[in-house]
């Protein structure tokens, strides 16, 4: 966060060339902002800010939060999810008192995010866009900044464990159905394939995500 206070300025030449100082957060006024989405996270005890001689305040407070996002998993495991992180303050109207602006462009945010997000997990960070708008509440406008984060699922594990076995069972089913074997052998093969499909359905039930209005297409066959 960075903001300006014209009442907190001094001439460094009058104070041993001191151009900046570190102060507790409660020394001066600081922007009261919060995250609109439902989050669980850690609030670090870094309650300090840097004050420059020209009245510029700078506060860097890292947060580690877990967002609750609305998932669309119909194309699982080849799905792309988008999560919103909205930062706002409903204490000061945006028109007269409090306006939030992003200091960095989306391209700079993407570059910095890709340099920091180095984990090799299930999701791959792809893009982030920034939306600045005014939210109307009780005939007053309040400044809101929303970060739209896009992520792609890494599908390799699901392809090897789910898609390929499912396709193999259906191909085997077709081969047995149209093969030259006798009726009794076809019935035995069909029973074995049904049992295999049932076991695969149990595995799918434990592997497929369930937090969506529509089930994934791989689970509707």
C-alpha cells in the first residue's frame, strides 16, 4: 500500500539528512481495507510502515490467504478456473474521500507472480487482470479493486489414472461385443467389464471434484 499525507512532511536537511523513518501502523492514519470474498489466512504481525520526507507512506504487509472460489468443472481435467480477489473499504465514499488505484499494470503483476509462484502443484497460474470500479451502497459509491486470477489444472495425472483406463474399458467392451466369440464368452466378458467399470466408478467418485453445479463430463458417462 502507498498513500500520501501532506501533513507529515519535513526537510531532511533540518534532521541530519534523514529522509525516511519506520513507524508503527497506529501512529498515523492508514487506509482501512479488507477482502470481500470469504477467506481463511494468516495475518502477519508486521504492523509497521515507512514514512518518506515528502509525506509518502509505504506499507508492505504479506498475507497468506485461502480463497473460496466458484468452480466450473464440466471440462475436468482440462478446466480453467477464475477466482476473484476484491479489495475494498466501505468507510469512506470514493467520490470525495477515498479512491484506490493500482500502482502496477497487469503485465507487471503477472511477471512478479510467475517469479514468486514456484510450486509445482495441481494448478498452474496463467493470468491476472485488474478491475477498478465503484460499488454503490446506500446511494454512496465506494472504491473497489478486483484481481481476477486465472489458473489451469495440470491434467497429466488424471489422464493416466482416469481417462486412459476408461477408454480402454470401452474399447474392450466394443471389441468383445462385435467379436467372433460365442454368446457365453461374450456374457462372461461383459460381466467382467461391468465389474471393472464399477470399480472405476468408485475410484472416480473419490477423485472427481464435487463443488460445482454441473458434474464433470468424465463422470456423466
